[in-house]
C-alpha cells in the first residue's frame, strides 16, 4: 500500500498541494510540523477542499493555520466551515479583516450580491507587510483588495500570489478591472512582486507556473498600463 501524501491536493513541488476548486485555487503547504492552507475556495461547505483532503488521506485536523490572500468570497467562502471543523486559526491582512469578519460589507458586482451568500469568519491573527507565518513572509500587494497579500517562501523561492497576479493561457495577468478595489494600485503592486526571486508561482486562478516567472511578469508589467489603466483624456 502506498504511503499517504504529506499534503492534500495535486502535488506541484515537494510538500505543496494544489486544490483546483472550479475556477479558483487553494493550496496546502507543509514544513516541519506545520501545515498551511492558503485560501478556502468559494464553496460555503468547502467541498473541493474537504474532498482533496479525503482523497489524499490527509486529516483536515492536520492544518495548523488557514491563510487568506484576500477577502473575496471565492477565496474565503469556505473559511467559516473549515474553522468549525478544525482548530486552526485564520490569518489575513489587517486591511481585509473587517470584510472577512463581516464588520464591513464586501464590495461585489450586483449579480454576485444577488446569488452569493457571504459567510463571515473570525480572524485570529491580523497580518502586516513583512510578517512571518512559519517560513512564509507576508508581501502586501494592495489593489485587488486593500489587504491583498502574497505569501513568499524565500528559502524555496515559492510565491502564493492570490489575485495579485494570476495565470491565463500561459501568460500572467490581473483579474478583471471590475473586481479591483483600486486597479492603479494593483498595477503598481506588480513591481513589488518583481523584486522577489521566484522559481514557483502558485496563483489564485490559472495553473501553477514553474519556469520563467521573471520574464512573464516583465511582460505583464509592460502590458498593464494599456490593458488595465484608463488612458488620460486629451
């Protein structure tokens, strides 16, 4: 009989699992005695995540920390359910805490407000730029939301980017402008990511990228002003 996987989800690199829940990704990461779940999908009962743990024969109770890259429902929809079924604390950037806890109503397009039910969750640890959660460094990349963050492992050069940068058809891009709290800020945050030495990109949407991150990001930085920013009036 094969030994159980160390992490839930499809293996990307050692000790990193990819959980593709429809159009959005969650990830598991294990180092030492700590297991991190990065984002919780949009399902209110976290079905894709629970199924990934079951299929990998990894106990959900092995998660020691749940991390949110930002407060949008497709990334935090399953948080309340998971917190009710694990003892793991929830952490996110302090600027997104009011949205995650329900103290501030999330900004959503009208269609989403009509059909998506928001499930607030308690935040045990507000995060700030430069904080460390185990081996992961918090990189504040505001724009998509005020508290959008990426989680960076400097030793292994792994970047969990959330929606600060995503993958689409072999290129890097940003989520739709209508979903951004401040698209100009989101574009500026790309320069923060370019300062990082990244071998493996694990985006919130699309597929993991394991080569040429720097050149792909440079391409996006060149395209971004014309693709995402309004041109000044003549």
